[in-house]
C-alpha cells in the first residue's frame, strides 16, 4: 500500500539538496544520541520561539511538519493579545485567522545544530505555513526569502556583516520573586543585576579581563554553532560588549543573528550572568547600544563585489560603482519609512541624538561614524560595503535586512542618485529620522513602497501590533507622571524590554 505524501512532499517544499540534508540529520541524531530537538522560529518582534520535541516526534516532524498555534503572532511585546482572534477573520479580516488556528512549521535542514551548552539537545529553524500549504502571511523569514528572490532576478546576492552591541551584567539574585511575574500586557520587574565592570574605559584590557570567563564560554559556543565570530570587544558603557561577525549571505546572516542572541542569553544565564539586547537600559550610567549592518551586493555568478568603484578618489562616483550609488540612494530615499524595521521599540529611539555615534538624519559619508550610512572600501577592495548605523540590537534581523534590500533595490530600479556626502552629518540639511515609535509607524503607513513589496496585509498587521505597544507606553506615562522621551528611560521601558530582549 502506497503511503500518502507527507506535508512537505504534498506541497513541494524541499529541494533535492534539502531532502538529502534531512536524511543526514536523521543519521546525526542517532549517532550523537540526542534526546531532544528544539523546533525554533522567529516571531514578529525577532524573539525566538520554540517547541521541544522528543527524537521520535522530531523524526516524524522533519518530513511531515509540526503543528504550532498561531498565538505568538497575535501578541505584542508584553504578551498582550492585540487581535480579536475569536471573531470572524481573527480581528484581521482574514478568514484563515479565525479562531487562533494551528500552523504547520517546516524545518529548514540547512539550519540544524546541536547546542553546545545543552547536552543532547538539537536546534533547527522552521518556516510557517497554513495547513493548506500556503505561506504564512506574517512570517518574517518568509518575507525576507521573497525579497531575496526578487534581488536574485537582478543577478545580485546580498551579503551581510553584523556588529551588534549588548550588555553583560551579573545576576544579583539567585531566584525570581512575585515582583518578577507579570500578566498579559504588563511585564513584571526584571531580575536585579549588578554591573559586570565599571565602564567608560573604552577597550580597556583589564576591564575586559573581568568578563573573559564569560567571553570564553560564548566564543566556544559561537564557534560550535558556526556563527563566524570575528571579535568580542569591551565597548563604552559598564559591561557593554560588541560582537562582530564575518559576512554571510543575507538569509544565513539573519538566521545567525537570531541564534546569536538566544545563545548569548542562555549561555550567560547558566553562568550567573545576564545578557540584554535592550538598546538603552534604565540603569545608572548605561549608554545606548546599536546594531551596525554592513551590506554589499555581489554578482550571483562570479561573486564579484558590485559596489566597487572603477576609479579612486573621494567623489561619490569614486567610492561606489553606479549600481552602488543607486543602492545607497535607495537606502537614503526610504530611510524614514524603513526606520521602524531597524528600530522597532519605544526604547530604541533614545539612540538618535547628535554627536552620539548614532544617526539622527538620513546622511551618508565615507568612513564617518556620525553618518547614517558609512561607506567603506574603494577601488580594488572586494570588501567595499555600506554600513547602516540606524539599527538597535533588538531589531528583528529578517525585517531589518529585508527593509534594506527593498529600499536599495528600489534605488537600483529607479537609477536614483544619492545626494552629496557630508562631513558634518549632525548639521546636514537632510530628512530627520523619526523621534519616536509612533512617528516611525506613521511614516511606514504612508509609504507605498513597503506596502507594494510586503503587502497591505502585513503592513497593516505590523502597524497595529506596534501601535498597541506604543499605546501601552503612553498610558504608563500618564499613570506614572513620567515625561515622555526624557533623558532617562522609563520604568515601563525597563520592565518591557530588559528581559524580553
């Protein structure tokens, strides 16, 4: 009797290479005597969600998919239910979202790892589908894949390098209390912490050595996971750390950032430390952290860097190729509406201040850390690239990278020309970046490009999800009497983001 096709076979979701990798995974699970495998996926916030499966369940799910609830998509950053799931259309006007239905997640065999800090545990990333095989509307990873397919049609491949800042702290309590417990829509207080080092000794070797035992454990984990770590650096604030990673193809880079953040938090916590990717913690003397996204385009066939200029010099046409200039112009043209994908939290907008090493307007310059886009490289330099300094470390990696590809490709399609470079990026007469999350959402809502590329369904959903978050912040200020966007982060921000990210 012929077996019915599995979910993956029925909907032709795997290539021959992926089927072969899946067979290799089955052999590896047995050879390494794994006990559990985590099926992981990214929610809209860029937060890693997972289910832990036993080996028999995983081996079935590997080819048949596995059911998960859609609920993680309908919750804001504090678990508040944003959409009326139990009405017709699920509060979204989509029949398929009625009643908070199940989805089927399909593992991507190229992402399988074993977790070096959790003995006997495997990990694999998944893509979400409705049970009829339709791609899930709100999957950030699927949206990035579609953008990359369009870029591939132009015979281009996106290469991404990441520099992400975060904070390492010591845990000051050996247990949680009732104060740490929240309810949906209201987060409890984060666990108490101590600084890991005093800070403000930029690249101090002695202060870095205070954190070296943790760095050793992290470096070993990152190497085992194949994340391409290049450096771990002691930054500016107390316990502020920057990790830099070797360039990778865009989807792999996004997957690696998701795993890097969750690995960092888990490895640190098991050693009595606490890691947060919140941009500006509400702690004394803490400086804002950023995420600098390096990006280049290479020829899909030859691998040649398509941003390299044809001659040497300091003029725009001398530091980037014509295609690179158009891509840069697209990033600048759509900088304001794309900001919310790079800085999606209330807290992240505290970075955008003059002379802060973070941008406050849409500028570019050659090797200038005050500009939004810092151009690096030049003639005969295969590492020629654009560094966008707009991001916060809590950004969803798929949506951040996606926003760059959409904006840059729009510049390429329209053959846009960038404005002149500036040596004074905090004084240039260029469009100002949004000052807060509501302004950024308004800019996205008005921009046709992202509606055309991502679809009205996703844009309307994303805006409603994030406006709920911004609305809870505003209500907290009214109730507490705190001043919006004052110099110091609010209690609400600390509760909301410190532990979530």
